[in-house]
C-alpha cells in the first residue's frame, strides 16, 4: 500500500507492537518477514524495536503485511493508536466543547462516529466527518460538562490491538440546567486507519454506584 501523503520524510520511527502483531497474525518469524519483504532480518529487528526506517521500506513492509481481510497502510506502521486514544480522552475532559480542536489533526475527515444516548442532550446517532463530530460535541456539552479536576489520566485504562483501542473509565459530569452531578462509565472503541481516527463506537452509560468496567466486557474480540 502506498503513502497517502505526497511530502515524506526520509525515515520514520516504526510502531513495534503493531509490526509484531501483524507479523504474528501471518504466523511468520522475523526471518520469514525479511524474506517475504526482500530485506534482511536485521532491518526487521530494527523495525520491531521502534527504530527509524526509510519511508520506501515502510511502504514495502505495509504491502507485505497486508492480507485479504486487513489492508495495512504505511501510516499505520508509524502511528501509535493507544497514544492517540489517550489524547482523545484528554481532549474530551480538558477542552470539552472544543474537543474537536484538539483531535482534528489526527481525525479522518471522512470518519464515522457513533454515539449512544446515555446522558442529557439529543446527541445520539451516527456522525460522518469532523464537522459532524463537532456538532455531536456541541449537543453533548450544551447539556452537561465533565467536572474539572478529575484524575482521568490515571483512572482510565486502554486495551490496544492492531489499529483498534478500547478506552474505558468512570468520570463525573455536571448537568448544565440543574447542576446535578452524576457518574458516567465511558467506554469507547476507537478504530484508526492510516494513522487517523477513523471510527468511534460508543458504549458508555450513566451509573449510580460508580462501579468500574470489567476488562472482559470491553476487550477487543
């Protein structure tokens, strides 16, 4: 698969965990991946250690690691979905209504974002594109806001596999009209493509007991 951007750096640091996952998905050893891609085993070791690899080489590795049911793009091999998911959670807590401003640079302009109705505001539904995502944020944050000062950085957990991340944790929200504070169990499945946030599946819900999510309930299938 070729790069989607025309201006490239000479080399990029690789996402070691993703390359390992994709290689093992094909039941290949490092030696076999080297053979299939036409490179030496030492280069594969470097890529799986997070080393910087030439852009042209990353393109070949992406093509080699692709399969019929999973296309791999060069941008996938240099992105870190878990780190981007952490930035997403940070944006919704700190920027709130302006969250899209903090994530636009890593959000797919044609992405699809699906939200369930679990809090106030008529925000549930499927939204396509960054402008539509901004509309969903407007609807949600017009009705409530996240309580400031929460320790979301240490209380949220993340389960990453390939280009998918499940993020979950419990946060407090304050209703705009009444000032009533309640807890929301945020559970988001985030899908990334070409290094961009491509889809969101929301499974959040309001709770009264503040109980934590069960890992088995949110792990990627």
